[in-house]
C-alpha cells in the first residue's frame, strides 16, 4: 500500500522512479580517452564475454568459444548458437548460455551436456554465469518474458522479471535466490561470501540474500552496469555497456509514444541505448546536435559508450576508463583481470583490448 502511494506521489512530482534526471560523470567517473587508446589484443567480431580456466583466457563471439593465444586466438568449441554468457571453473569445466535456449556444459575432456530447464520453465535469456564451485553455477536470467535478443524492448518497457539462481551443473538441483530484478547482467561473490549482482535496468549493484530483498551497495550509476569481476589485488572491475540518457528515460515514461515507437520504428532507430556508434542520420539524435565543424564532439549526446570502472572493496568507484561519443570501443559487456593487465571486450567495437591499470592515471582531460 505504501509503495503504491509513493509511486503515485512520485509520478505527480516527477521524483523518485518518475524522475528523468541523469547523474553526471564526475569525480572518479570523469571522462577520458584511456579505453579508446588502450592496446589492441585481438580484432574479432562482437566479443561478448570473457572467462578464465586452467589453461588461460577464453572468450565468446557469436556461437564460438575461443582461447586467447600469443599469436591471436584458437577455437575451443562451436556451439552453433550465439552465446549470451560464459563461465569457466579453475579445473577446466566451461558453461555457456545459448541464445536459442539452454546451458551447454563442456567438460575438460570435450564431453558436452545441455541443461534446458530452469525452475518450472525452459532456460532462456541467461545473461550472466559464474561458478560458485566446480559443480555449481550461479545463473542470472535477464527476463522470464522476453528473449535475450529483445533486451531493448525489455529495457524500454522497464520490466523487472529477471531472476538469479543457484544450480548444479547437471541441472538436478536448482534454487531461486531472487526474482523481480531489472535485467541482472553480472554476478560476483564477494570475499565475505555476499552475492552481488549488476541490476542493469535500475542502474545499480545490489546484494542478494535468500529471504530478503535486494540491498543496494552502489546506486544511481550514469550508465547500465554489465558484468563484474573481483580483482585479485582487491576491489572489483565493472563494465557499463551504454550511457543513460534523458531522452531515453523520458520516452520510457511516455507509454503512448513508446508504444508507437516500438510498433512503427525499426529497432535500430529507437530512442534506446545501442552497443555501437550510429553511422546514419536515421537516428533519434540528429547530426547537428553531435557535430561541430564536421567533427563529432566527444561530449555529444550519445546512445553508445565504452566504460570500465574500478571499484574498491566497498564498491565505491575509484578510477575509470572511457571511450566517448567520438570513439569506437563501445558496448563493453565484460572486463577480466589477467595478470598485470585488464582485458576488455568491446562488443560494439569488435575488439578485445588491454588496460595496464598501473601504467597510466585513471582520469584525463574532459
């Protein structure tokens, strides 16, 4: 009852969840070009997720799992369906979620198994995976109603029917940890055992515990948080795949306009986040607002962006690496520590790049 009254009051005043204000990128999130200038490791079409097993770093791109090598990459498995999330155990077991549904488990000897049910329905729309032990997985399901390919529609409709599960690798034991989430897109287990997820549509990180609601540890981010990984040196690395935008958040709160946009406009031209820079004038933000003297302004309004954030042990941002409106390394869904470097997969920029956190300062000229 109190929640319903609060929503009515917020809608009347334009406050709370009805507000369309977007926090600025400032302080530790001050824009720079460090991600755009990061060293290229590999050019590959739409790399999505990164993981590390007993042999090194693997990544997913399309329906393939590949391993990074000193000379490039080599194939590990072709699953025949686009991969939406990837995880690996220290003993070499690999788990990969498929866009067509199901979870492929690949054993170190190459044997494969498929888990195709989650709870009372099919396993679909898996957005993040992590091994909590060698035979147990934490699974994030972005939505119970929409497919993974419908993520823009799910966001614009402000849906909150995502969930997080703990399952055995054979699928025989399954426990739902939380539901009613706004597209959970990252999972990490903190050193004290707390389970922290990226709740992307609500722009925050939350702690989950069975029997209680999500508890925010970092809220009101200026973008949509994606995968999160622990740093062996302490703290965490968080990827944000797109920036928040006042136009987009305004459209989300106008149901009549939103319904017409979804019905009449090609999805590529919606007033919605994107994983890569637009190359056409058939877009919500016209060129005059973005270009000056024929050059794209770094500070221009943009639907895509590249952002990696270093968090301390209390989940406070302490440093960031950016690819701005005039850059190409956008749509960063994951970043993974690997020795003295951080690997970053730019899905929109078709590249895996490396950051050397200790070699450059974390902020630059705006």
